[in-house]
């Protein structure tokens, strides 16, 4: 009633197949017990003490069972059942007549069914009515009765769903199977059967198995079986006539069905699963056959064990790479790329996935420490938790202890945890503060790009000479009003000369003088250092914003500027969300819209060439028709740039067509390179493969035949 069947959909195939194979063994054992009066456990357990006649009956049951198995490929419909019983009955009675053995002798040796009562069906009900006054109903509430009743009810409650789901998984019925409806109806049936003194059934599927394996294809067999039972129940004269059929025929029929069912579940599963999983199938089947309750307990424990093993296999570290293999999206100068390629082994990234508990956290720590022991040149470790929904308390403790041990290594290894959800970030901060770790790990709640930029900066800082670092940190002083006009013309002449190098000096000076009055000098000397993804709110350093209308082109005269692109949140990951407090705005890192640095431009770079080309020669007046920025540009501290309006630059090119043509050719080349970079990062990830940036890296060329004219 509480719809607990949904949990059984997670039942592993080895466990489900083991329960079904256990049913087959129970059916097989039922054939032996019906044929010789003893079960397989009794016969194998008491081997020498079993009477000779019982062994003979068992042999006859096996022979008849083999006969039914041989009859199956010949007669494939439901007539196989009556034909087989008729053939066995005629063979037994014909052999007795040929050997001159009387039916009394056969009945004395237990060839036919025994104990068929001939009393009326009313006798049992009369006895119940007469004895009902003597029943002590208080005993039903005694401890012994309640313990027996509850355990028996729990056994039936658990066993039938397992059998039903196992039958559905292994036998694969063609019609839609509603396990919840089946279990609910069986529960109501068991209530009614128990009230009238009957025996509740937990694996009534045995009847379905017998009829289906016998060739029944419609529900007519249910009606025929019901009529047969009613006739045997109400008509006392029909019961003795069943004794005409030898019991080895019934036992052999059930035996053949059990063999057929085991071969369809146990043996075929050997071809489907691995050897270790098949051993689990056999163990579950044997435990279920030996004791149903023990089989349920064993199957449940095996399910939990398989779940833990499988879950541990898909959680933890799912990928790793050094900075020789992957880089941040920031496009660095060629010299920096060469240094990162040379010293990239100093940094390593580990990507984690799944729910991190103590066992998984210990596995992550062991894997990372093994890597550090095998690669002593490593100085920076980044652990990305972007695909981790939560980490338990023991996992947080293990991770912080690992960070403390890395800080105590010789040489020191710095650790960075990134991609943290809010709760995990807060838990790590609290534990780090409580432990007072001297060299705490860096914590980033954003994507791995930010951590990768930090590691790359540290590697470059260690690998570059001190003089070069000081030279890169030196900037030109801020302009004063007195020198502004002269230097403005010089900067514009330099820009025009770079755009049109074959132009005469006089033409360049004329164009510079034409642009100087409308050109604005931007000095970003007040901006403090910022990090990727957190610059958009620093208006003092914003050159332009992605999506804004483009009116001007910018030329960097000193310092540098960062180009940022937006990453839209991804909704394709299917991770559990019950660990997130949505009321406080918790979400995964990959779900938020963020900005990443894709390029860093230096002195002499031009920004807005693509937008200028889109607006060139067009009289664009409305805001909706203006070209829009495809990225965000943020100035570094002490950056200087010239802002030149598109319309003024267009007018300068129109006044001098030759120079304008050469300048537009250069701008088209710059714009094309920017468009190609934009297309390459259309489906941008928070990192890139470093091999694509290596010098000389080309795609393999496919050789084809000569081109047809």
C-alpha cells in the first residue's frame, strides 16, 4: 500500500536472477518430493538411510522429467501436458500388465498418490464451527504468536516482491507487468486465505511457471485450473480417480519444468554476466533454496554490497591532467606558453564526481598522495568538486588533513579546492579555522578556470627571471594635461602605421590629426588587481561589456587588458539535489552563468575590429541595429588605451582611400582571427587542451584522389 516496490527497481541483476534461480530449484525440489516423497535436501543429507524404494521413485521421476523435456520441442502447445501424462500412465499400467503386477502391489509400493481423502467438503467447515467456541483469542496477542505471525508475514511480504521483480527481469513477459498491483492483490488474497485457515502463498508464481512452461498462451488455463480445483473440492468421487496417474508422472512434469526454468535463468545468465557476478547468482540461488528467509537476508546484504562497490567505482577521481596537457582559457603570449609547457608538470588537476563520503574521500587522498610520491616535482594540486553534490563530515576532515600534510611536505605543495557548493565551502572554511592549519588550501566557489589561472601564474612566477618580472610590472606614468596633445598624435601615428605600414609618413600624420580631436585617452591607474569572473562589477576597469552596443574601437598603448566571455549554466548533469538548500540559493557551480578570461591583450592590440567591420559603411542609427560586443574587456591596473569612434575612423579612411584600403585589410585580418577564436570557443569548457596551442600541431591530412575538374 505504501508503494515500496519502487525500491526494487534498483535490485541488481545478479540478485534478481539468483532469486529466480532459487524459485527454479524450489520447483525442481517440488518435483522430487512429489515423485518420491522426499526432497533433494533429505535425500542428499541422509544418503545411506534413504530407502531403496525412494531412490527408485527418484530415478523414475528423473526419467519421466527427461521424457517431458524431450517432448517439448515436438509438442510446443498446451497439449503437451495431457499427452505426456497419458503416455506415462499408459506406460506404467502397460508395463504392470506385461510383468503381471497387480495395481494393489503398485499402490503398496507407493507408485500412485496416497492420502486422497473421500470425506465431504462440509466436514472441515463443520469442525471449524464446532471448535470455534473453544478458541482462546487472547493467545493471538501473546509474544510467541505475535513473533511467529510478524516474522511469517514479513517473510511473505518481502519474498513475493523479490520473486515478482526477479521474474519480470529474467523471464521478460511480453505484456505490461504491474508489480504493485500484483503484490496488492496477493496481499488481499493472503488475508482472506489466512482467515479461513488456509496457507498464504509467497511464491504463487510457481503455478504461473508451470502453466506457461507447459505451453499455455491465454488466460483460459486459469479458468480450467479453477474448475478442476472446484471439482476436486466438491465432488468426492473424482478424487480417487486421480490415483490412476502414477505420481512419478506429476513429479517428472514438475521436475522438467524446474530444469527448464533453471536453464532459462541460471545457465543463460552465465552468458550475460561476468564470472564473479555469476557466482553471486549461484550463491543467492542456493541460499534461497535452502531457506527463503536466509536467501532474502543474503540477497539484501549482497545488494547493499554491490551497490557500495559500484557506487564507489563511479565516485571519486574521474580524471586527472597536468598543466602540460590542459590550460586555462586565458590566451597567453608564446613565451609564457613555452614556459608552461616546460614547467607544466609542477601543476596537476584532479576532477572528482559523485557524493564523497569517508571511503571515497580516503580513496581520493590516497590517489593524490601516490601521484605526489611518484612525481616529486609537483608544486600545485587542484581538486575540482564541480560535479560533487556534497561531502560528509569525515570527508571534509580527510581533505583538510590532506591539505595540511601537503603544506608540510618538502618541498611544499600548495592545494586548491575549486567548484565548491556553498555548504561545502562553508564547511571547509570552518574546519580549516578550527584546526588552525598554517598553510590552508585555497578555496574557490567558481569553476576550475579560476584555479587554473592561479596555478599558471604561480608557475610563471617561479620560472621567469626576476628582471623580466620587474620589467613586466613597470608601467608608464600617468599623462599630464601638458603632454597629452603631443603624445596623443604620436600614439595615433603609431596605430595608423601598424594598420597601414606601407603608407607615407605625411598621410599617417594627416589621419592622426583628423582623429586626435575626437579620440579619448583612457587611463586605468586606479584599478586594483582583480580575478577572473569577478571583474564585471569593477566599473573603473571596464572598457566595454559583452552584449553592449559598439560605438568605438580601442587601441592599447600600455599595460594590458583581459578579454572575458560568458559561460552559460549547464543543465545536462543529473546529480542529486537534496543536499542543496535552494531557499538560500544553493546550486551547482556549472549551473550558474559566469565569466572566464579567454585572452590577455598587451600594448599595440586593437579591440573592436569585428564590431567596426560589421558597422563599416552602414548608417546605423537605431540601437537595435548596432553591432554588439561579443565579449567583455577589462583593463589591468595602470592600463592606457585610446578610444576612437567608429564614424570618425570611417571618415578618416574615406578621406584617404589608399590608406583606408590598407588599414581595412589589416583590420579584416584581425577581425577574422577574432571570429575564428570565437567559433573555436563557441561550446566553451572551463579549460582547454594544451596540445591545440602547441607550435606545429596540425590535424591529420586525409589523402584523397585527384580533384575532378
